[in-house]
């Protein structure tokens, strides 16, 4: 699943480490949303669809998640040089 950052809207990123399911210490998922709740919801959907996580696993993984705003300077402007 690929998400696109929208221009001129606040954006949040949710980073969830998934090493406890995959065994890969560097593996994580990232999801985006226009609010903290939207970013969390997208991450929960990814955990269920991509990794087949149960509700208990999702709750446990989300406790380790990091959610932060994305600076607007990181959003694409549409101008490619």
C-alpha cells in the first residue's frame, strides 16, 4: 500500500517497529494521515492486512509507535526541476 502526502494539509506520520513479528531489527511500517488518529488508523490497517496481526498484537505494536507531524517543507509542491 502506498500513500501520498497531500499538499497544503497538515500531515502526520506513524512509525511502527515490527521486529517482534518479522525478526528483522530494522523493519518498520510507516503510515500517514491528516490527523494523529488517521495516521494511527492507517497503521493499524497495514498491520492487519500486511502482517495478519490480531487485535492484541496491533495494540501491543501501537504502544511502541511514534507519531509526529511532518513539516510542510517535506510535502511535494508539484514543481519538479
